């Protein structure tokens, strides 16, 4: 799973690839349609698609003379599970923490002076 996560996070590290994934949320698309909104060559988009495919985030199939791309949403499950493991800690409420410190610091300082 470790190397799979490496591929997924490496693929997601690039903003163009993230934008491609968002585009594919709508529906399967031909490679030329995926490339249309980006100001780069079809070859560059194809390289991005290859990285997404190797990470398992998309699949591609040939339909006639056109290559189609399909989002594989289940591929993010491992990454999602890994990231959720960090959610076991509650977010710190900074206002409450500040109030706690203002109450406790005089007590702590008073003890250290004696």
C-alpha cells in the first residue's frame, strides 16, 4: 500500500492533474476534450494522464479511434483512509486554550516563585 500511496500523492501534487480529476468528475471524456481547457500541448496532457493512470486515479480505454478517460474514485480510498488517521486528534480551540493559559499561568508562576 505504501508505494500505491506514493503514486497517488505524487499524482495529486500537481495542480494540472488535480484540475483534470475535477474535470472528469462530470463524465468520461476523450483525451482531446480533457486537454481543451489547458494551455499546453496534447503530449503534455498525455503525460499527466499517464501519471494519473499509473496511480490508478483514472482508467483509459480505446473506443474506435478515440482514447477515453474515466475517473476511478475508489482509487482514492487508501489515501483517504491514510489521511483520516490524522483526524483522530480534535482541532485545538485557540480561544479556549488562551483562556486556559491565562487562568493557569499565574498559578504556575506563583508556584515557581516559592
